[in-house]
C-alpha cells in the first residue's frame, strides 16, 4: 500500500489561500464608502440581473465578489438569519456585527475543514443613525474579519483601487462625488466605466425604515454626467 | 446554511418551521367556544380612479368593555399593498406581522416583489393556517388591497376564516359594523371616483357604522383619535393625516345637527 506523501499544514493552508485568492482575483472588484447621508456601494458588474450588492435588513447591506453561487448562498443565509432574529426579538436587535461574526465563522470553518475554500470576499455594511456609527465589516475567504474605517475595497486589484480611492474620497462627500470617485477608482486611468458596467446601491439614512436602495441605470448616468 | 436539497426557498413561514418556530401557536385544543380576547371592528376598502382607499376604526372591545381606543387595524403590508383585519386582535396582529415579513423576505431573497395576486394568495394561506384557532373562537378575517403594478389598477380581496379568497370588484367592508358600512359604500360608490370623494365616502361609512355598532369606534375629537385612512396608488401607501380627516367627521355632525334641529323647529 502506498503511503500518502506528507504535506505540512503550512503548505496546505498556503495552497488553499492561493486557490481562493486566484478565484477572487479573476472577478471584478467592488468598493463601498461612507458619504454624507450613509454608505454607497459600487461594483463593477455587467450583468443586470445577477447582483453583487443587496439588502439584508433595514440598515444592513451585503456585497460579495468572487464566485457568484457561493456569495449568493451567503447572502441568502444573511437575509434568513436577520429576518428570523428580527421576528423572534425585535427589528432593533438585528445588527451587522453579529452577522459579520457568523459569516467569519462559516468562512473560517469552510477554509480549514472542507476540500475547497469559498472563493469569495464579502462586505457587511450597516448604516448608523449618525455617520460615526456606520460600520463596514470586510470578511476574507479564510474568515479573517476586518472592521474597516470609511472605505472598503473587495476583489482583484484591491490595493491599487484603494490607493486611487483614498486620493479622492472624503467622508462628507455628497452622493454624486462619492459615486464618481468610486467609479473612477474602479476603472483606473486606462478605461472608463459607464452605468451599464456598474451596479450601484446606497444605504441611506433618509430612506425610511428600509435604508437600502438600488440606483437604476438612468440615475447612475445622471450622477456620472 | 441550507444545502440545495433542503433549502426552504423564499417563504418566511417555511423558514420559521424549518428552524423550529411555529408561527401559528394554536394547533388544536379541546373544547370549542369563545375565548374572551379583544375583538374589532369595521374595516373597509374601495377603489377610486388611481388606486384604492383603505380605512378602519380604532376600537377594540372585550365583551362590553372597550379594551383599546387606538388600535391600528389597517396597516401597510409593503409599499404597494395594505391589509385590514377584523376579528380577534392577538392572532390578527401576529398574522399581519408574519404577512409583512413574508412579503419582505421574499422580496429580499428573490430580488423582486411578489405580484399583487401572489400576495393575496399568500395571505389566504396564512388565514387557512389559522383555522384551528378560528375554531376556538379566535377567528381572523382580513381585507387585502393594493395597487397592481402589472395591470396599473387598484384591486381588493376579502377572505373567510377558511382561507377562501374573493376578489371584489369595487368595495368591501367587514367586521361587526361591516353591514351598515357596506350599505353606505353601496349607495355612495361611483366608478372612477376621485381620491377626495373616495376618502369622504370611506369616512362616512365608518361614521355610520360607529353610529349603530357598539364595537366600532367613531371619530374621537375629544382625545384626537381618528380612524386610519390610507390610499395606495402607483406612488405607494400614503396614510392620511388626522387633520385631513377631522373636518370630514365634523361635517357629518353638522349635517346631522341640521337635520335634527330642522325637525325640532
């Protein structure tokens, strides 16, 4: 009988991380920033039906990059988790932090115990009643959970996008400048992205109980003009 | 997380059952008869040119006692629809809560809202699920109305306790004061009414119902409590302010004073 080759745990983890990173880098990136009235999320996405950004609960939004079926499954988990919690307790008891923790557990478990890690990076954003209480939780493929300040970039080429975004972004920007800054950062110096290449949504403090609102192409065109 | 083969789908009720929560507590208890719990009501809906008006009084009674003067028995189900409930207050409020969540849950999971007819169908299933409780005297019979974005018109339905779902053409009024309210609507209804006329008619129906039915509350100018009146159009659910309703009820009283005063002189 053949003995299996010994592979060190370090190597196993490194291989898995490389695998996940490669999968994520193939997809297009996504950014989220605070603006004067809440949080705006902008993704590069040519599909009009398969969404990367969506609503979880009254003040909570979700965004994912990487493999669609995997982050969509996580999105559904989030909606279910939030709705059941709000039903059992109160709508005020549903918050991004605990959901982000659950996501971190799921991704971490899958990374160490399953054959294949999830090839996704996700963002859980919660718009607060004041700008100081806005929250952005960035969760990596291996379950690493980062509480980000002001802006967050997910997906391939994140570093250069973040550099570009940091130059233009101000947290008291209005919606127009915030969206323009995000689109410019995503597209980079060598190309331009239009409304049909992007998916834009906001978590807005002035949108009533359900803060999440998707901007349609016409609105995005108007903002970018 | 659920695997592809045991996924509860987009239904919130299925999800609750899947995680071990039964949304309708009363399955079967022995003994048929009245449980003494707060009751309503007169609630109604009628169509007008741009959509529907829904209205309901605010009183809840328990036997001969007024248990609540400010109950809201007409509430938005989502942006383009509303639900009005007559029957036992406790299960009715629970049913509204589950129904609202059901619509929102579906919308979030599927990324689009249920059609208006689909929503009416969902409500009918919830009413049917409440049948064992109805057999104990805890019946709930709702009205569902909304703006159909596909057909560009207002539509309304009523239900019986078994979940039977009936689409009404123009108007409906239910509850203990539903009889007189229906008559007022029947006499005053005109196809293609303006929104202001429809609201006045709805208020008049509630006013007359409260006049003859002890379980229906009228406008309470003393405490500043007025019925819930809302319109649902292509712009969504809008509740009318009390300041908008008060002069109408005042007007009905003025009319009545003139008639009675005229008889005395």
